[in-house]
C-alpha cells in the first residue's frame, strides 16, 4: 500500500546573483523616480491604465519588455530568475505596468509557439514597441483544462468571449487560446479586432478587460499538443513568477509598517516597542523570509526547467505559501497603521487590493494545494 | 457615573410603571394624532410628554422611569404610526452627547441642547480623535486657550462622522500642557457653524467617505459651553466613551446566519460551481464561529436581561471584527473571477455603513476598519487582560509626566 | 437554485440556574477534597483506574450516577443541563471517574431501551451500586453507521471485538451494540462474560479497554429502529455533554495559567505584564467565553430535545468549536508555564492529554463540521 | 569573540591546507591502525595529532587550520574505519564547554580539560537554568561564596541533560548580589563528583526523563576552576549560548519530507481509510509549510556557504517548533482511535531525543518542548523584533537595580 514519495532533487541556488542585484537596483531607481506612492495614487482613477513613460523606460530602455525573450528574437535572453527580481520590485511599488501580462504571460506563450509566426510579434514585443496580452482570465491556473470559450473556424476567424484579461487594455496584440477545428490552438489576434470592455477592478493598479471576439481574424500560432504545452508553460511561468511579485509586495508592507511603528508614539512610547506588535512583526518577518525561499525556488525551477513535475511542484508550493503570506502582510500593514491605513491617501490600500487580487490570480492557494496533492502523492479522501 | 445610563437596570425612583407610560403615550397620540401632526411637532410633543427617553428626568424628555419601559412607549407609538426620530441618523447625539450632557451639563445646557438633539433638529458629532491621538486619545494636541469669556481652539480632529451635517460637536481639547496628559483636558460643546471650523471629507479605502477631518482654526467657544470642570475633560470623555462601547457591544437577539456569514453562505448555496473541498471546510469553520458568536452575544443579552451583566460583552467586538474580516476575505476568494471586480470606486458620502447593500469587495475592505474603529482590537485585548483577567498593566511612563514633555 | 437555510429557533437559556450553581458547588467541594492534582497524579500509574471512594461520594451520595435517570427508575431525573455542569467540574479536575461512560453514555443508551429489561440495570446504575459501559470505541460519533463488529446469534450469544471502550474497566455490565439476527440490536452483557484488555491510554486519567466477546450471553435490550435510536441518542448526548467537560478543562487551563503568570517574575517584572502574553490570554479568554455559550446551547438543546435536527446541530456546533478550544487552552497552558509545564510533576500535562483525547472522542471537530454541512445545507463540493 | 569559533570561515593563520590535513590523517592511521588500536587510544592519538578539531590551536587537538578542513580529516578517517568520539553523547562538551574553555580558559584549564572532553572520557553537562531563571537566565539565584581558595556553591539547577553521566559541568552562579544582575555572575567548572552535588531525574510529560534537576549544597569549587574573571560570567555564558544557537540553527541540506512531516505523510499514504477532506487540506498546508521551511533552511545554508550569513537563521527554530507541534497534533488526530493510545509511560532515561523511534503521541508531547527549550519562541520573537527589525526594546527596570532588590 505504501507508495514512494518523490525523490528530493537538488535545491536551486536561492540567492541573488550580482547581475540580479544590478538589475534590481536599476529597476528600483526608475520606480523610485517615476512610480512613488503619490504617482500611483494619482493615476489609478484616470483613463490611462499605466504610465506609458514609465513603461518606455522600463520596457524599452531597460529591456524588461523582452527580458525572457531569447536574444535571437531581439530580447534579453534572461531567465525566470531575473524576471522574478523585476517582479519583486514591481510588486514592492504596486507599479502599474504591463510586465506580468505582456513580458511574462504573453511572451511565455509566444515562446512556446516560436516555430510559427510568433517570432515577429515576439520581436516587436521584446523591443518594447508593442505589448501583448494572453487572452485568459487572470484566474486561469496551471493544470486547467484548455479554454473552450473562444472558437476558431477553419478560416481562422475567432468568436467568443474572454473575461478579466490582464494587461489587454493598451495591448496591440492578443494571444488567444481557442477551440480550433482540429482541437486546441493558439492564435494571434490584433487587439483592434476585438471589442474590449473595462470592468471596475478590485486591484486599482492592475486593470482588467473583457474581450469579445466576433469573427475576428486570427493567425494560427500553435495547435494541438504544442498549443496546450505553450499555454501550460505560460501559466506555470506566470504563477511561479507571481510569487515574486507577492514577495516584493509583502516585503514592502513589512518594511513600511516596521518603519511606521518605529516613529509613531502613543502612551509616551514608540508604538513599535509594544511587545504584542513586535511579536506580530517578527512572525511576519519570518513569513516573508520563508516566502523569499519559496519564490526563489520557483524562479530557479522555472529557469532550469529540468523535470516538468518538479517545476509544477515548485510553482505550486510557492503560490500556496506566498499568496496568503502577501495577503497577511497587507492586512497587517493596514491594521498596524491604524486609522491612517484605512484612508485613501495612504498607499497601504493599494497593496491590500493587489495582494487580495493576486491571491485569486493564476490559481488560488487552495487550487495550488490540490495540484500539489497529485504531485507529491498525497491523494484526497475517496468519495 | 451619575445618569450615564450605561446599564439596563437603572432608572429613576419615581415609581413610574408600564401602565403610566402607556397612558401617557395614548394621551400624546390623542393630543397630536400622527396623521395630522407634522413630524417635527410630534417629536417635540413627544419629548415634552417625557416619552423621548423615559429614564431621563422629567422636563428633559423623560419620566424618571426605569429604562426598560422605553420599549413600552416605543411600541405603543409605533403601533399608532407615529414618526420616530430616525435614530441611526443622530446616533452620536443620542448615544454619546446626550448622556454626557445629562451627567455633566449645567441646567442651562441640558435645557438648551437635549430637546433639539433628540428630535433631530440639531445633529451632533464628536471631535475626539486626532491624527496623533488614536488609541492614546489622552495624548491629544488640539489646544484650547482661555481668552476672556471664551476659549480659542486650534487643532485637527479626524474620523468624525456627520461633521458635515452637524450643528454641534462634543469636543475635547488640551487646556493645560504643563500637567500630565489626563489632567490637562477640558470638554466642550463646539458650534460647528463657527467660521474657524473647516470640514473635509476623509476618503476611505472603499472609495467612499463616511468620515471627515475637521480643522479648527481660532474657533471661539464661550465658557458657557464647557461641559464639566476645566481639566476634568478626560473623566467626562470616559462617560461618553463608555456609552459608545455599550452601544457597540449591545444589541438584541439575532437570527442564525445574520451578519457577514449570510452573503457567503448564500453564494455557496446558489453557486455550486464555485465550491471546493478546501473552501468548504473554511466556510464551515467560520459558520461555526459565527454561530458561536451569535450564541455568545445571546448569552450576554440573557445576562443583561436578568440584571447580571458579565464581562463577556467586552469580547464581542473582538469576535465580530475577526469574523467580519475572515468571512469577507473568504467570500472574495470564493467568488474567484468575480472577486477581482469592484462595484464602484466613486467617492460618495454614505449616511451610515451598509455591509449588505454592496459587494464582497466592499465588505472585505470595509471590514478592515472593524478592528480599528471604536477601540482597536489591540486595545480591547489590553482591556480584557487587565480588567477581566486582572493581569498587571505594563510599565507606564506617560502618566506622571507633563504632557509637553512626552516624546512624540 | 437557492435553497432555504434552516429557520432560526429560539436560543435556549444559556445561563446557570440556582439549582445548577448548587450542584456545581457540591461537586466542586468533593473534588477539591478528594481529587486535587496530587491525588490524580498519584493514581494514574496505579492499577486502579479511578478512586472508588471518590466515585462512591459523587455517584451514590451526590446521586450523579443516576443524574440523567428518571426518578421512576431510581435516578435524579435531572436533565442534560445539570449533567453538563457536573462535567464542567469533572473536566476542570481531570477527575478519573466513570461519569461520562456510565452515567452519560451507558445510561442514555439504556434510557432508549426502557421498555425492555433496561430498568433493572438502570436502577442499579442509578443507585451507584454498579457502573456500566457502552461498548463502542470512544471515537464513535453521532451519525455513524450502526456498528457491525459484534454479531449476535438467535440465542443471544455475542461474538466480536470492540476496542477503546471508555469506563469499561471496573464496570459490571456492558451495553453492546451488535448485528443481531434481525438487524441492529442492543444487548446487556455481564462484564465478566467479556475478556477485557487495557491498552496504554494517551489520556492518563481516562483508561480504555478492548473487549472481546466469544459467545457471551446477552440480554436483548432493543432491536431495529429502537436500537439505532437509542445508540444515536446516547452518542449525541455524549458528544454534546463532552463539550462541557472540555469547557471545564479549558477554563482550568485559563485560570491556572493566568494565576501563574500573575506570580512569576522574569526580567524584574511580573510575567503576566508582558503584552504579547496578555493578548494571548485575552484571546484564550474569549475562546473560553465563546465555548461556554456553545456548550450551554448544546446542553439546553439536549435537555429540551424538541427538534432532533436542532439537537444534532447544537451538538455539532459545540463539538466543532469547543474541542479545538480546549486543546488550544491546554497547549497554551503548557507553553506559558514554560519549563515547569513540561514536567510530569505539574498537572498541566494531564489536561493536555485529556484535551487531545477528547478532541478525538465522540467525533473529531472535522467530523462534526461535516455533519453540520448536511444540517445547515452547505453541501460539499461535487466530485 | 576570540576563538569561540562561531562562524565557518575563521581559522588559524598557520596556512595548513587540505593536503597537510590528509597527510596527517594518513600518518595517524599508519601509526595507530584502527583495527589493532583500542578506541580510547586511537582517539587520544587523534587528538594529539591535531585532528580532533583542526581549527583549534596546535597542542589542543587542532592545527590552527580553517574549520572547513575538518571535513577532510573526518572523511579520511571514517573511510579507514576509524572510531569516532560519538559526538551525540558528548554534545554539550563539544558544542558548548569546549569553545568556552578555549576562549576563556587558562592554559592549565585548556590542557586539563579539552583532551578527555573530546575523547569522551569525561562527559560534560551545563548548569545554567534554574526553576526561577528560565528566559531570564541572568536572574539566577545559585550563590557562590568565596571561602579561601575555594568557592562554596548552593542552589538548584534544572533542565540539565547528561548530569547523571557527567564528570564536569559548566556552571554559572551569583557571586555578588549587590550589583545589577548581569554584573554579579561568575562562570565555573564544577566537579560533578563533589559530594554536595545531587542529581535527580526530571520526568517529562512524555513519561521519560531526558533531563535532571541538580541540587548543589555546599559544593566546593577551587578558584582555579573559575572560567573568566569574577563578575564576568554573563559575558562568558553568552559565548557558550551563542554556540548553542549556532548548533541548533545550523545543519546541512535535508531531503524533502524530512522531519515531522515524514511520519504523517507516510500514514496518509499507507492508510487511505483515515483520509478526510478536511484533514487533507490541513496536511497539504503543513506539507507546504514544511517544504518552505526546508527551502528556507537551505537558503540559510547557501548564505553561509558563500560567507554572507543573513539574519534568516534566527527564524528557523521558530518555524520548526511551530511545524513540529502542528504536524504531530495533526498526526494524532489523523490516527483517530490509534491516537488515543500511547506506547509506554515507563520512566526511562534516553540518551537523546528520538522523534521517530516512538509513536505519534510521543511526538505530540515531546514537540511541545520545542518552543521552550533553547530559548522560548516568545524570547526568539523578541530577538527577531529587536535585532533584525530594529524595533526598540521594551522599557526595562531590571538592568540597573542591584540583583537583591529585584521583585521575584
């Protein structure tokens, strides 16, 4: 009756390389300059979902738009490890940029279709000329069945609806999973061939779009098993790297709250000297430290991509752990800031909303635990 | 605490019984038939008949009757279709200002303020909290300086509901910075129409603004509007706050699945496609917690009904804050893609909190305030530990130092 | 698709009556006199599972042996409300007595068979002359399928095995659920007709026994639906009242720990003045306060026994809430006593072991939550 | 901290390299072939060859070599079938006493104690904790009074492992009650065969006795057995304790499902009839936590390997205590009826903790100590908050008061 547990592979390098440290410093400098809390707060209720100037610097000048794209397609040829560092910084600033949607999700999907017409779009995406979006709901999770909401006819015309797509507003191209005449397929569709509606998003710094396609012309990127694999790899990459965004967010919440409690006085004492608050921050610190190990492990596994089951395991562990840790950090930040944390003018709420939305994005923690059950042979109860 | 009326069993010694209350209500209805009497006139007449708050003194809207008899008056008048004073709209006046004015006001103040307060003709708000004085309310900085027969007030207050509709405010301000903080505070009634009063909406994380910031610049308050002695404001404020806690902790028996558990249980029942095994167990855990909190509140109510209130009431707010936060968090997660959306961020100014008129995201965000407003959960835990369990207070360094010398 | 939730019935009286207060005082006085921590610690490794002298005073003199037995059968005719008060006190003293096994479980089962030969045994049980045990594992839960481990032949001879039976050691009679020739049945079996083995119990103050029956003569007490109903009622009564034992245990842990922290000094301060400990005790106090409401509600519902579904609901809520609260209280007691709480000589471990065993007894919290799902129409996920 | 050897990268300046270590090991093996040399003789020879702890000074069992080269010696000797010194049995001597003696001992003390300590001929124990001085170790009461060339010691120590087998103890005692508590402590080596030393087993909640109570009555310690200056014992003890923390927090890479998660995952796999949806999610949560704790420890190890240890190590013990407690609690619940049983309460005296040789009930009970022994979780949280996050210490009243005047 005993079944063997998975063998334990070597743990990837969980530290940051010098190159990664340099990349972090560069991104951080840009964000400090152009994307402080006041700038983010000032933008969220405007019509422009993200600051095009900021994205020009990050995406084109720093090369983040094509970070994961091989040099042969005009990208930086970096790995998931570097993308993870970028996401830590973007998460720490709740920066409204299309990095996750375009440079991670859409680029990863396109990389899985690199034999087809993808290189052209990849090149423009990598150059920072355009952004693209992967037309799945932000709630799509690795291991999900291939989407059936959009159907493609033999002429490559797509009809259907996809809701809650991230970074589709402002994108030039859509990578659309569709049920084609011969099964699963991925198509490239020009964004202006789709009708886009923008629902009100809980996460004010990450707008969503509902897409309607009505016979929109698509270019086939991949079909069958290749389409499945490309989409799955994109979702695994997105979910695994999202953990680093969540880590950056949690770290900001811990740092900001710790700093605030060192300054605020009540009862003639620094509030941060009260033991119950100290213990809560110590626990939170430990969660963030642990989240960092989990997120780095996922990034390392994605970068190496040796054993697909190990990649899936690392991603599931990271999402299952880091998602709730980030929500907890944001909730503690609001609570421990007291009244000021409940105000619109203080940025804590932006982090709370992002953390809660991220918890649902690309698979909830419970969804990832269920995936893990299969991966590590801890099956559910029968019946 | 004289007349603060914090418990249900106190009442005057006048010996007024249910029959007399009922008789007076009928007399009022006969004299001022609700169908033909204007709302304001009816409410004034009700006040004058002593049926506003029967446990208040005669002449101040009451009959010196036991507090429990208020229900008799209310029922009699409601049955006849009489208008009420819209208590939710004037909750701060009724719940906090009125008992304080009764307990500490001069005869002139009682006569001037209580009647229009009760009828709702004059709305009240509370100017207590400050940006730097939240949990440590006694550390407040707003200064009131004597100038002839007036006090001149400068400072900033925050978390003030109804400030934009209020005619009057109860206000505490520092009148002596050279003594320890609890001893240098004085309690005033502040005229919100004074030109030095500026009210700005304070937008919250939900997008709306239930509360205000109030900036006080050279506001002149006549000494006749001081409540209690100079320097005695902290004690007066304690009476006010005790009434707030009673109001928050009290309440009557509620049916099962009241509160935040309702919407999430309904969603679970209505949308089987959202169900997962993990969410199921979390929902059941919280359902149990909600049911137990309901039973705990009911037990407190039963204790009060037999006149033996226990300390259990202190815990209700803690439980509710935690439950509201966990349930709304679960609800957003259960909703999945729908949880990524929000109804409307438009800045509006609601009259009161409505947890159930809006969506799950609103509940999630608004519930975060439940562990901050009206005493943070941290302060409530201190109170339970010290007053209920008798654990010693932490070393305090701020009680005997002049306020001006405290670190801040 | 919407299904209606259950209507909300009136909540029972959750307070204690004067009669109940008097009963509590009487039990407490006996326990203080004869069942202090040193006495309990001194007995646990001896061959005598409980102090017969103590049980004589409690069971016979105070009448607890027949507390739930109607006066017509020689008992006290009290309700579950009074039994709950007794269990609070017994739990608060981790008193080794056969009250739960004999006066609650066995007596409740016998009361469901009162037409048959049960009155005779009930009378002796109520008089405190003998004790009886209900031959089910202590883990049996309300709603379980009727046990099939013992089979009865047409001549009323019973064969089979029942493990982990509470209060069977020292009992004169066993009430045995068995698969009879015509389906479920309850039999009375003389204890000396069964082979009893005593496994080592985690809960040192509540010994268990494994019973083996090999053609033991039994007297039929109830069959068919009556047997089912009698067993179910016994298990509901046991589980619902166990919550009061757990409450008493939790209250002791809270009181003892609070008292200890008021006396112990470290760092020149009373340890109980450290804020993080104060907050933990405040949280624990709130749990105990809540547990009291839940346990009283279950006792009240059992006493009234109006709507069986409401009784089941009240029991499930009480068990789901109070079981983990008691474990939490005992775990906090050990932790907050520091080193001394880890020693054999301090009684905290007796409470920890009782709390952990009680968590498993008569249905785990998870088991009771699953029962609740059906009762309040919150069905599990399909598949 | 000279010679305390708390980090991996320090070592002597002697320039001894791997080749020389290997060469010396081979020479030792040639001179004392393990097959034909008695264990004690071999270990003595190994010590004398400088291969006991290569980073110690020459003549004291070492070669002034980098600490990392110890692995070279160990591997070479183990490959040849040489006996080791059973480090688990003499962990306190190796991990705590030896570095302290090296750092603070006189030449005579080093020469007398280190060799038999390392060979295991003389077992050491630690007499630090007292019933009234647990987290607040510096509050200890055991008195040492000067009497000619000796100190006379009276007091009670607790939680002493190996006391019943130990020849020597490291001991801290109060030599001056009239100064603040940290300044009146002196550090000694105590002879456990002194007639005033009484060792009693301290039975734990598991039934067994890993530890002892030690009663000291008129124990005479020659001043020559004092370690460090009179009154400097707190500083000396800090060196000892830092080595304890390093020992607890360190460790090497471990495979997945090591530790407490192993038995419960195995039970889950082997016994499908025990599975329920609720336990499934709890198990998966804890499995994730255990895997993340493993990765966190691995990250700390990687940091140490590149010579940049971060503060993350401070948290490992906190995580492990919580995990061990939650996993063992789940395991007992998962086992159901079997969880109601316990292997054996018989009082035994194990040489060391074995979490996996006994049953789930034992794991559950023994794990409760993980958040108490070696620094309570509460104290560790204080340390993280203050040393890692830089939050201010709480107000202290016990640092400048003479020890004898402290409340207790």
